[in-house]
């Protein structure tokens, strides 16, 4: 079945629109979570099911496809070996591990960031260290956002409907990761964190518009690095705990995304 294939210029502007949606969701995240007709417990479970379906049915196959692309790109230079075939997954593992380490730092030190800004006197109890962990943690999420929108133009080029579905998954993901960052850094994140994360999304799109990714190898590596980070953040933030979850809404999200992905896959073929 024929599909719409946008030109390079059209892809850039479509990616700009999707980037604007993601940035808007970042800025509106605290208001979205407080919507009276969407209890946060149900929304978290629904988003968790949707994100898990995305990971298993879209992200992991995408990483595997990237591994094949790397093999094709290097076939004339290096002899294929089992170790080389693991390369793309080692990159994904590195992304996973880096974000896990940052999360451990945030859990250990971020909770100290609880002194109101109006409190007089010098910082106490390792507040300087907490500020360093905050900027490191926020900076890693900014890089994460840059990667998301830097690869968005290519996603639009390879499948517009897949790019839209990816935006939906990432948008709900942002709403819930916002909650985690706010809990770790209740004062600093509220002041400027969301603005910086939204700006990072725009920066990624600008980079893609000026320096469009053309190397198959580079795109596969960036996708794997992003994939490892997404894996950790999805299971940390979006797979709900027993005490605050709804399995019914989790299942609805999982089934809905799976069906949509199957339909879009059929259309794109």
C-alpha cells in the first residue's frame, strides 16, 4: 500500500510541529497531572502500559534494525564477529547504565534539596553537592531530549505515522518523568527545569534542521543510546507500583498502543 513520503523540507517542518507538541507537554505537565477527570493513578497506569508496548514492539526492534545497519556499514572495513554484532546493544546498555547511575545519585542526594529558597543563612547539609547532582541529572535529561528531536526528522522521513505514535509515547513519558524530577528537586526544578527541558527539545530540532543526520551508523548509535535511556526511564517512572496502579488501565494502554502500532505497520507496508 502506498504511503505519504514527505520531502526533506516538509519533514523538517513536520518535525518542528511534533517538537512543539513535546515542548508544550513538558511545560504543561503539572497541569495535565492535576486534571480532575483524569486521576493521576489511572493516567500513570495507562501511560505505563502504552510505554511498555512501545519498548517491546517498537524500540527493541528499532535497535535490532540499527544493529543490521551498522553491520552493513562496516562490512567493507571490519570482519563481522559475534562481538561486533553486540556493539549496538552495548551502546544501549551504556545509555541504560548512565541514567541508572544518575538516578542513584538523585535518590541519595536530591532529597537534600528541600530547603525553601526564602530560608536565611548559608546552605547546609551538602546543598552544594545536591546542586551539582541536580545539574548533572537535568543536563542528562536535556541531552536525552536533544537526541529525541535530533532524530525526529529522520523518523518523519521513514514513517510519518510512526513518528506521530512515537511523539504520543514520548509525550506521556514526559508528563510522568516531570513528576519524578519534581519530587527529587522540588524547588530548583520548579524554577527553571521545565523551560530548560523544553528548550533542549527545540535545540535538537534546530541541530537536525542545520546538520541533518545522514550517516546510517551515527543514527543507529544515537538511537541505541536513546533507547537504553528510554528503557530505564520507562520502567522506573511508568510501570506503576502495586499500591498506586490500576492493572485495567495499564492493560488498556498496552493493548491500545499495540493495536495502533499493528495498524500503522500494515498501512506503512
